[in-house]
C-alpha cells in the first residue's frame, strides 16, 4: 500500500512539496492547522468537561444597605466547552511511517534526514511501530473565537513547546487541550443563573396593604437577591473567575419619585423616628386611576468582569434582572384643627 492510496490529500507530489517546505526550516512553518470558517467533525470537536463553582452573596444585609444579615450560598455544576485550539484525530502510526518512507524515496533523503524531519512533527514515531493507536494533530478553529485578538492569543498560548501531533495509544483518552481564559469565563457565565430581585416595602396600611401618597415608601431587597455572584470555571490547570457585582436596585413606577443608591434598609417598628433609607419611593398620586394598584418595576444591573490563570482579564458586559410587583397607593385625608 502506497502513500497515495491511503491519504485523502490532493496529490502525493503537492503534499510532499508542502511537507518538504515546512520541514526545511528549523521549526515547522505549519506547526498546527487553523480553520477560518466552517466547523470541525462533531465526533472530534475537542470538547472539554469543566467544573464551574458558584458563590452568591445576598443583598440583604452587609455594606449595601440591606438587612437581616447577608448570606453566601455555594453550588457546583459541570458543563462542556469547545476550546479554540485542540487536538484532532489524524493518522495511524503505520500511515506516518509509510508517509515518510515515501518522502525519503522521492526526495532522496538519508535515513537520518527522514527520521529528523518526521520527528519534528511526529516525535518518536518509530518507537510506536506495531502499536495500536492514533496520532492527534494540533488544530485551531477561528469560528470559536469572538475576534481576531482572542484567536491570536489562543494560538500563541497553544503553540510554544507543543509539537504538531501527539501519540495516543488505543483505549486512551484524547489529549486534553488548554482552554483560554475568555472561553472559560464565557462558559462560567452560561453555567450560572442570577435570580430576579425580590423586595419588601413599608408602609402597609392595615387591611389594604397600601402605601401612602406623599410619604416615603421604603423598599429593600429580600431573600436570595444577590449583590454579587462569583463563578470559577476550571479545566485541568486552567481557570477563570467571573465576578458579577451590582451597586443596588433600580426602581420605576408611575406617579412616583424614586431615590435608590443601594439595596435598601428594612423597616422595623423599633427604628427611631428620624431613621432614613437609601432606597425609597414617594408617590404623587393614588393608584385609583390605574385600576387600584401601581406597577413597580425593580431591576438590578450586574457588571461582569473576569480574571484568568493565563493572564487575561476584562469585562463581559452587563447582566440585568428584573421583576414587577403591584402596589396599592392610597391618599390619606387629614384635618388640622386649632382652638380659637
């Protein structure tokens, strides 16, 4: 069986010329393949299983102005990620040996030259003669990067000290590729869910649960509304930590003036009369004209950043959550009297 019959390449002559050109220099000019479009085989896409550990700090309590004491919850999930650069199934060792024997004959190489040039791309191939297994070649897929900068950085990190192909004995798992920091960070973001905010408020009039026109209505975060979420994605020796942090609630309601610079302060009956909150609403009109209740939209914006073990860092944009609740707003009539 000759080389031309076992490889699905254009022609032996053109392939030999490319390999000869690459191998003439001291370091292979084509150290690994790159793909600028399309997709690789689904059965050999280099997917890596990663672990994402998540810690969420509640907004209730702490320096953000909430109450009840901040709590931290932890969880862990597994997911898969497709790295930009990975190892793709290639030739059997028998094919590699035959390829370089063919090149030796065509280019009149000595056995020493053949072995040197073969070992630059397929290290110690001769020692695997008769063994079952497969070579995995280096491969970088541009379609998996968000931009050229990320792609170049991934290729640069993948290349130093790495050879064109790695030998994997039959029954052994494929080589695990490194995963760049931004890819890990994006995977961490996809693996976590930031819950929408939940709130409480005061005053609540007996019977109707209504607040009052012209009076400061305190609003504060409750339950598991987070002030900060941290997610750490780990793949082998690579890791990336994502932090999603917010400075507070945003309140929007018709016929109201909102002031909110944090997550609010819970109202309790034992607070002094001059107590204040950093998150309040003042309604200017009752909700009678709105059907009996006024819609209150509460949203939280989380600014996300990441740092990774490969030295990369940066922003990942803003994640927004929101919820809507209905508040009855009453107008209380007062009568002032004086003695003559």
